């Protein structure tokens, strides 16, 4: 029996008619294959849209008028069929239409956060509604979208209204967003927010830091290279957020001993502290801080030019859990290094670049006390360290993965480097 095309008209209401075309099985299969090919092509095209090398990735919330009109037409077309039982002989739906909302949510939860979720919003009205579910917005990162602007962030906040489950926020290296937009985000999710990264963000100011200090569960805050943030707002943050565990203040303006004293008094759970380039910090401030922050595992004092062995001795005395320490371009000597390596029995990573008072004696202390756990050591420009002790480091520290001895003479060892590092997974920088 031959199958032919039949046109039928079903009246739903006086003003609502839908045209249904009955197809033979071969035609239906071919149409389904065409739809699947089209979907695959769309995904491949979306994945290939350039986002780097000078080409600006379009931000999905900035839809063109054409996209809006197409979406409106699609909604009008679907409006008359919503909720209608499938009529025998109609074109079969996409397999994804069979999935429940819970299953789709489970699938969406495995997508990369911002780009993919904003893309699925444009597929259909159902997916757009599901994309606003707070379960999908536990983390919000603008990584890879450095050209995001204030209007983009405003559109996102309007669309999402609030972020009741947001725990992690990253605006790192976003240069086009303003202070007002950054301040508005924590106002919608203060109760849940725990981890915030504002490194290099143009919208990070004292006012925005104060807003984030109102988050009672804040655990991590990174403010590296935020030129408009000063010690005043960080002081408020330290007092209001006693459960803070990670604080990065690299290159923050005006960090002084008084701020370190406040941190030591109010942040007993701190595990990571970076105050690199705080050139006004002295041994007194470090002493106050180490007495209160005894759980510290990572501490960076690099380029704090007024730090001496006195600070290192206090670190050795008060911070038994320390795993990583940055002392580059400080006044530490072999005396401090001997006490540090003897007392900090978990030390794995040391940054000592431009520590001009470190000699073979200091390196010998490192080998003697840290040889079984040392992973990374930076001795760049430590000109008093000889070839002999560089070779000893490589031979006697089996877990050492990275050794920087750049700008050291190392005349003899450079010729036998291949032999020394043979069968070793280690990077040596000359």
C-alpha cells in the first residue's frame, strides 16, 4: 500500500488552527536525521567560535534584535500546541524532549559554568527556565570573558534575580566592570558566598570589599593587584569574617604592621596569607600575625624588604604546619634558614630568590632537614651558592621537581646537567 501526503486541519479554537502533515515512515526517518545533523552542526559551530587571540567572544545575554524576533516567533508557534497530546502521524519529538526536568538539570550540572549555561538558555523557553535554577549557579566564573562589561553583569543579575546558592565567584582579570556592579553581586547572595576572587579586577575597590565583608560564611578572598583596595577595607573584612581561611593581598596599597596585628587577632583559621610586596611591613607585624594565625600552611612575604631573620625565627616558632614559604628579596640569612628548616617539619616549597645572604651553609640546612619532602626551591640570584651544593640538591632530594638557579655562576654543573638529572623528573632553570 502506498503512503501519500495528506493535509488535515484540526480546529482547537475559533482562532487557533494547526496544520498537520502525515508523512510515510521513510520521510519521517529522513526528517529526524536532518534534525540531528542540524543539531550536531550547531554544536560544532558553537564550539569553534573564537574567544581569544584578539577576537571578542559575544556575551550570550546581549542578544541581537534578530535573535529576539526569532525567539518570539518560535514562542507564538509553540503556544497553541503546549500541553496537547501527541497526535498519531506527527513528526516525532527530539529525544531530549522526553527527558524530565530533573534529568535535564542533572545533565546541565556537568556543563562548564558560565559559557555553556548561557548558551543553553537560547535553545528554547523550557531550557531558559531551567537555566535559572539556583542549583546551576553554585559557582560563577568570568574566566575567559575578560571583556565582560558592566552592562553584561547587570543583565546577568537581572535575569537571575538572586543567587541563593552561589558559593564561588571569580571576576579575576575582568577589566570592564565597575565598582557598582561588583558591589551588587554579594547583596544577592551574602548568606551563601564562600570563595571570591577579585584579582586584577577593575571593579574591586574599598567599597566592594566592604560589601563582601557582610558575607558571614566567607572563607577565601583574593585581592591580588587590586590597586583601588587599601588596608582600610581589609581591616573591616578581617574583623567581620573571623572564619577567613585564604587572604591574598599581593600588591595591596599601604599594608602595614597594624593590619597584620588585626589579622592575627581576628583570623585564627587562616591557612593561606599572601602579603608580597608589602614594603612597609616589618618584623613586628609578622610577629603579631604569626602568634594568632598558627594554622598557616602557605605564607608569602616576598619583596617585603624589611623582613629579617627575626621574622623567620618567629615563623619557625609559631607555624608548625607551614608547607610553603616565600622569602624572596628579604634579609634572611643562613641563621634563619637553619632554624626554619629544623622547626617547620612539613616545609615543601621555598622561594629564596635574591636572598643575597644565603650561602652554602643555608642550602646545607635545607638538604639536611627537608631532603625527603622538598618539592620546589628557588635560589635565583643567590650568588653565594656554589655548584657543589646545587649538585647536592639534585642528587640528595629525590622529590625535588623544580629548582631555579638562574643567574648563578653554575659553570661546572651546567655541562653535566644531563648526567645528574638522568631518569629524574625535575626542571632545572639556569
